[in-house]
C-alpha cells in the first residue's frame, strides 16, 4: 500500500511539472497575448490601425521609439524593436524571466548584454538592441520576425511576427506620422506633481530625445522644428502622462487633457513650433 501511494504521488508530481512546462511554453509562444486585463488607465493609439495599451506599456513603447529616433535609426528599426519587446516582455520592464533574462527585451547578462541593473534601464536596453540590430547585414529587407531573431536568438523564432501590425501602428504614431494619435486616460492621483513633475519631464526629454525643454513650476515647453517632430514630442508627453504627472498637452490647434483623455480643438493654441505640457499642480 505504501509503495502504491508513493507511486501515485510521484505520478501527480510529474503531471504538475508537465502542466507547468506546458503553460510556460504556451506563454513564450503567445508572447504578450496571454495577459491580465488592462487597467482602467489605458492608452489608445490610432494610426491606420488601433492598439490599446496600459500606461506602463505605453510609456515603455514611447521610450523605445524615442531612443531609436535619437540614434537615427529608420522607422523599420522601431517596428522591429517594438515587436521584440512585445513578444519578450509584453512591453513591460520585467525584473526577471527565463534563466537570467531581464527587462523589456529579456536580455541576458550571461550573454554580454550588461549587468542586470543596466538592462533594467529601458533606455540602456533599447540602445543595446538597436546597436545589435544595426550589425545585422540586410536587416532592413527582412521580415520583422527574422530581423528580431537575428538579435534575440529565441527558441521561438516566428513569434515576433505576430506583433508586426501592432508595432507598425505604434511606430507611425510615435515617430510623428499621425496627428493626435496617442490618447491616454490618466488617473486622478498622478505619481508626481508640480515642480517635481516638470523636472522629471525635463530629464526624460533629455534622456529619450537629447532635448532641453524649457521648464517652470507648471510644466514645460518643447521647441519643434516641424510638425512631425512636434507630434513626436506631443505623443511622448501623453505616453508619459501617468508616470510624470502631465495634465495637458498642446500642439498646433489641438490639445489633450487628462480630464478627457482625448485630443480636441482648442482656441488656446501655443506659438507656432512649440509643444506645451502642463503638469498637475501641487496638492
């Protein structure tokens, strides 16, 4: 009887292990498709297609795109980078993963990507990805999944392609090819307010874009040499609204407000060639 009981227990353990392995494989193959429901603080991107992300995902996507533009990478590189981060982490800056994988792209310290602390920095991780992609001969002519696989060397080389369409929509918006394309709903209790929020936005612009915005206690102004650049910065500001306390963004004759979560016409347009962001006042 004791031997039989042990055999039954052992069989149960094996089944549990196999089930867990099956779930892990399914998650890897599905990438970010197997997720918890989005929070109420969502961002909708509409640019010849529609993508819905939560606030953290949107902020990460905006930073990935900005780093690509800052490094003078073509738009297709941003598509590949976003599809890769979609698959590897669901556009989330993960603290861990398979073996020693870390961060948005699940890069591994043991494979020379950097220290865990470095890789957890979204800007560092994005720069490393673009550097590696640039070394791939002919990546511009490859399918998204093939270009991504040359960098990532994943056990699921076809998995990146499922995110190509979403990544193209995000790229069109974030590189400035679309007008008023990123609209986020922000909670009533932002992470920061006032001078701290304005300072954080200024630092973020410098790190993501290499720009020096003009900040004050209520927000900041960003110079934009042309309409495309203006929408790049405006969409970036809205993408970071939740984590940087942005209350209002204006460019041209349109404005986004945290209250409405949408872009609308405004009579209070800023001067030409300027993107203006207003942060939540001190409580």
